[in-house]
């Protein structure tokens, strides 16, 4: 099964994609992770991506599509995949159609005020990448990862200014996709508020129907 998870930053797409990929045996493909991997390898491409992310801007289509195309060609994506954070524009959606056509496009609906609370409290492990939240999912020891003991940090793109920039970029660029996929008949919209487990239940019900 080929799926796209759609929704504003902080809608819980990543958490849900991680849950669903483990339970259903599909590859979880996050463009955020693809970007961070490119930044880490320190190439010219990676440096470009780093500057864009630090400023809270969206990575250009051409660059993103090249990274996604390469990722979907790997063997672990053969059985199925969940694309998390891609496509973000109708241009990207058209480009994706030339690689593969998603069976389901799942739209996670969450209000801006909920997103701000979620994202400003988010902390990420500098060692293994595990995601915490200072209110809803705190580590046992403040500032330290439960799994590997490394320091937790706040991503530069999780500052309030950066979040507001990302939300307005989402509303203007990604929201038309909801219309685009709706016309194709592959769109399902689910309520993205509440615990990951309750959102997962809604998701399973929606793709069963
Ligand atoms: Zn860790």
C-alpha cells in the first residue's frame, strides 16, 4: 500500500507514520529525515538544505523530488510506503505521479493553537533522534534521552517564529493539495487531536471504509 500523510507541521503525521509503518510493515519516508541526512553528509546540497531549514523556509521542489525518488527506489519500500511531509505542493504531487500513484492520502486536521503548544514543547535526542515533549511525553531525566542518554535539544525550526512561518507556508502552498487529491478520490480527512493511539484508531477505520 502506498500512502501520503498530509497536514500542517505538528499535526502528528510523523508519530502516526512511525506507528503505522511498524504495525503494517511499510517504509516510513519522512522528507524531514531525508533533509537532515543530507545536512549531516555536509555536501554542497546539504549546505543548501541547512540554510533553508534554519530560516524556516520550504526546500525547493527539484531538490526534494530528487531525494524522494532515490529513497522510493530502495528495496525496503517495495512492499509499501508512507510518505510523511511530501508532497507539499501541487507541483510535487504531479511529480510524484510520475514515480508512483498513492492509494490513500490521509489528511490530519489540527488547529493552529494546538500545533503551537505541541511544537514549542518538542525536544529531540541529539544521539538517536527520538522525539519527546516537555508536557505530554517528558523524558525520565530532564534534558536526557531515555534510550541512549544523549542530550535533548530544540530544533531551530521549532521556535515560535519559525512555526508561524511554516504554518503560513503550509496554508498557502499545501492546502490546495487537499482539493487536488479530493478530486482524485483518494483523500481521507481525520481528526488529528488526542493521543497517538486514538488517532491511529481513527486512521485504521478511515482506510478500512
Ligand atoms: Zn537518544
